[in-house]
C-alpha cells in the first residue's frame, strides 16, 4: 500500500501526461507481479466484489472518530468523497504495522466478504488504526470501488507496454475482455492467445464535430452513416468462442439470446462492431428506453423479448477469417462486411448499418435533419481510408449530432457539488409550469462556467427558503435553458416524462419565471404513439 | 447581568453598548478595537483604532495615516468604564483576542486564532470568560493539522529536491502571516529565499517591531544558479501570473488549510498542496472553547451551522453570529476561502496586496 500511495501521490499531484506515464512505467517495472496485475485490473475499471457496504463504513468510521452520524454526514457533504472523508476524520494511526502489498490487501478484503459483520468491522478498524491517512484513503477506495486514480486506460496501457517492451495496441487488445488478477500471471495476460478466445478489440471512438463539415474537405473521401442511439457492442465469433461485448467491456452475451444463432451463422474468426437496438416491425428502432429495460436483467423474460426484440446493426469488420484486418481502409472493410452479412442465412437479427448518400455537405446537412424520424441521433462521418484505430483519435471519425431539444425552466432546488466543486452549488433541480403549479422534471449539473456557478451560489445562499441537509429549496426565480437529447414517457417520474442527457445550455437572465415552458409544450416533443 | 448583553451583533459588527466601541467592524465607526491586520478584520475609515503594536504597524502600512492607540498583551485599557485587553490569538504576529469586562461579566472575542504554535506568532492563550465568540473557519472534523515542525520539514524536503533538480520553488501563501511563518521555518542552507513585493512589505513592517525573520532577497537581485535553487514566497494570486512566469522552470505549491481536501486541491490546479493553516483545526477549536470555561458560545466565520450544533451536543448554549460575509462567500469559508486564494483575477506585483493579504 505504501508503494501504491506513493504512485497515487505522483499521479494526483500532476496534470502532465508525461509525468504520469513515467510514474506508472516505473511502478510497472518495480512492483511485485501480483500487485502489477491488480493495478492493471483497477485502472482498467475491473472492480472486485464489495466486501463491506458503504453504510457499514460510514457507521464504523463515525464511531471510531467519536462523531455523531449527522456530523460525519455534514463532513461528507463538504468533502464529496466517502473514502477521503473517512481517512480525514479518523484519528492519526495509533501504531504502525508493516504496510501490506496491494494484492495482499485485496486478498484479505475478499476474505472478509464471507465473515460475520463483527469480524469484518474488527478487521477494518484494525486496518485503519495502523495506516497513515494517505494509505487509509486508498484502502477505502479499494473497498468502495470504481477507482481509476485519474489515469485514462490508454495511458495505463502505454505505461505497461513500455515497461514490458511490447506494442501498445497489442497490449490494449490483450487487456480487453474477461480476466481476473487472481487467476492469471502477467506473462499469460500479455501473451497472444491462440485464436484469440472471446477477447474483443479496443473500440474505435469518434469525436464530436464542432467545425462545419465542409472543413473535412472532399466529400468523396468520406462515408456517412446514421448515428444510432442504442448500445455500442462487439460480436466475437471464433472457433469455440462466441461473445457479445458492450463498450464498457462488459460481457452481455446472455442478455441478448436473439444473437445466439450468430455463433453458427457467422464464419469462424469474425469480429463485428455495431449497435444493438430494440427494433420491432417498424421502419425505425424503438426508443432507447425499450432497450434499457433489458440491460438491468440477468435473464430476459419472454414478454420483453417479444416487445423489444434486439437487432445488431453492424458498422465495421475488424477480424475476418481469423485475421486482424483493422489496418485495412474503412471503405474496404465495409465492402467485406456487406459481402459477409449478405451471405448469412435469412432470419438472423443482423444487418449492416446503411450508408447515407454523401454527394455534398449541403445535401447531407438536409439529410441529417431527418435523423430523428429515423430514430437516429444524427450522422457519423468516417474517412474512407481510415484504419480501425484504438480509442479516441481525432481526425478520422466524427459524430455529427442533431442540435438538442431545448426547454426554459426555473431552478427550484440547489445542491453543493462534489470534489472540485464542493464549495459551489452546482446540482440543480428544475421545474416547468403545469397549470398553476411548478412541476419538478429534470436535474442538471453542468453547463455553466465556474464564474457563473459562483454567482448562482451567492444567489442561492441569499434566496434559500428551506434546507434539507446539503439541499436548499430556493425562490423560483432563476431561469435556465436546458438542452436534452431525447424525451420519453416515464410513469416513475412525477412529471410523467424523463429527459435523456439534460444539461444547462445557458442562464436566461432575460427571462422571468412567467416565461418558462409548460408541461404541455414539453409533452408535444414526445415521439408519436405509433412508434412506441 | 443587565438587560442589554455586554456585546451585541449589529450590521456594523460586534458592538459593546456600555463602552460604545466596536470590535473588527466592517462599516466606519468612531472607535474600533482590532484583533489583527487582515483586511476582513481591519477596515479603513474608522475614527480611532485600538490594536497591539504588531497589528498597528501592519495596519498603518496597509491603511495609511490612521489614528491608532496601542496596547500590549495583557495591558488593560478602559473605554467608557469598560475594561478591554488584548491576549495572544496565535493567528499571525501581533494577532489578539479581545477580552471585555464590565460589572463582573467577561466576554472574549477570539478574532481569528489557532492553538498550535507556528514558530513565529505569540502562542494562543486561553482566557476564562462567561461568553466566548469564536471563529470556526475549519469547524469540521475533517480538518486536523499536523504539527508545524512536521509540515515545515516536508516543505524543506520539497524545496531541496527542486533545488537539486534546478527548479525554482514557488509557494503561494498569504502576504501577512502565512508567508512569515513559512519563512520562519525554512532552512536557509538550501538556497536563497526570495520574497514577492507584497510579502516583503509585511516582512519589513514586522522586522521593524522586533520579529526575527530570516533574511530575504528581492527577485530582481536573484539570478542564474541562485535563482534555480531559490524558494519564492508569493501571495496566492501571484502564483501562476505573469509575475511568476519570469521565474522559468518551477515547482508550485500552495500552503493552506484547504489543501487538506483533495477536491479543493485539484480545483486550484497547483501541483503540491501543503496543509498548513493559521486557523485552529476542529480539535483545536473544541479544546480552546472548553478552556475558556464559557457556557455561552457564539460562532462566526466558516462552518457555523454544524459547528454550533456540535457545541450544543457538547452541552454549550451556542449561537451563530452572522457576518457581512456569510451571505456572499463560498461555504468552505467566509474567511480565506479557496476562491480568494486562487480563482480571482490574478493581481500583478504592485497591487498584489489587495486580495492577497486578506485572511
Ligand atoms: Zn478573518
Ligand atoms: Zn485573519
């Protein structure tokens, strides 16, 4: 833990990529193998099972620090991070013990999961009592999970590649998929697997297009596709292996039993990139919410299967006949993809995402306007000559999304932000008008500058009507324009609607609460019934 | 105990009706008793000031020609029949608590204070009283300071590493107080110590009334290899400004109690944060309040809501004094909040003092 704390101090104390890279590389050269495996696992978002609940942690920490629960919670609201709050409120270590390694710590945490509560409490309190604050913080982070140490996966991959003398793209590929640090050696993890198993490729990611599309040059060098609003995924079909992966590297094969026939239908040694959509009989896919109902479930009931059948719209072909063809130009990969899908037996739930005619940027802009009718969010622009690159690389692939919907709403609740913005009110709840009432309908917490947040914060403090812990109810007076990507019916919400990706577009100082939008005007944006 | 309390809270500040004077008032008054020279406590425009000699000298430098009477620590002054005396607050050199006694009743106004010694300021002395008005800038249990010697050792180690690598070390610290206590704990054998103009002006004022500070150089006189080994003390606003850009390759650090919280540290964007404060931490506040023997406590500046409730849990009769700042500044502190330290417009050298001296 001492070594990890030292690494974290460097990573946390710098914004320079070069400094982070060299600290990570040095760590990968010097740390024991088991610790390296755990570091790689944590930095690639693999989280161990939680041995202790956060409720237990806060109760035990408050007790060990001699604080009433309410004061612990006030502190947490200011710090914004549970692991850090605990590390800070506990008294300094009463004794020092030899610092355990990362792998050893993870092993003892995993053992705790099977112990009775008193034993778990005793073990955690004993660990806290012997750790300095920085190690305590990391220890708590390991328990609460989701710990990336401010390092992008790409950077970790580069450091590991450098430390082991391998190609970074190859390392990125090998770290994909399903592996656990306790059941593998570093050599095995980094060795090229015969046939590749079910391991996916790192996804190529597009950047948002901000400039005018004609800045991209000759339309003939580009291909356009619809940008679908589903789950980006990869289908891997290799001899003896079939897997469906989400972009978050989650194995979702079992969630989509419709795709099982592809295991036999696809030629062995095929890897496809595409979008999973719920698509019934209509000309457009079902809204994202239909798909969402399937994601949370381990198994999919027949009723849901019938109501929201999944279809895979393929974008790309990365592996054909067992060969990695990611370096082949996109236009050629696309030709091979079309030929492959055309040769599949009828009835398999897969299609190639169609190309959109691209003769000129102006006509394409008009086509884009129709995206919403097609159930798409906009267009994707891909350079015909582009390889299937690793991660996000600007220049070859662009998302050209539709302008979002907007609504004017009034702020009714404000909550202080977390972490970097712990001092400011940054999380707001907004209301629209429903008859004579103000109806809460959306939360948003980004889109203003730091200076604007500071100004709103001062206003909030001077216009608080009520306080509930960290939340303040304020005078309904400040009007904001919110942007959002989509709108759906939602019986779970008081307003009966749910917005997709709401965020603050701008502060409308020119508008009063009398001028905000109404529930009716918002409901008018709901997709027509027939499509749902 | 009469009908009117000995001290009352008005929109001009803390008022003593019997003696007709104010303590750290924020609007112009005829007679002001000042705890210390920070700009949120010592405002311009009062008819007459009463302060310790250390506070008076910095105040004169900051506010120009003002009428100041001085009283040393423990020296009783009578104002309209009310006895007033200053007692060390340990906050910055010359800082004081104000003890007010009338008709057998004693109130103490803490001003800003800290209980742990910093190697320079006159150490805090608890004063027995019936009612205590306490700041609580860091009145949450997440704030817990390490001993000064430990933090200073860490700062010196950081400086030595930078000096060995040929990087200038730059520490952002308040021009009055923080800069001098850091200065007092630096190891001059590592390299030259350079003071920003705003810091040096306070150094000169304090040396003039007998505070022993290590020698400091001006940036203009420090060049080449000397500069590469130097440690520069500058107000927080000057770090990262055009003034700092002429230093070449450097390592930057902030010295503040707020650096205890990672989110604030990261928001400031400065690489290294040294947790070093001139305010009492949570344990310090709790201990200091207990030592006064007061059963009535009023809290001001900082986490007043939770800290008041904590005091009530401990059996005190506790209230909150709203200050002029409470309504308009960040929750993390009406006093020395991170916003004043780094996020405001960056002052340049000649006028760096305005925002930077405030604490
Ligand atoms: Zn102050
Ligand atoms: Zn002060």
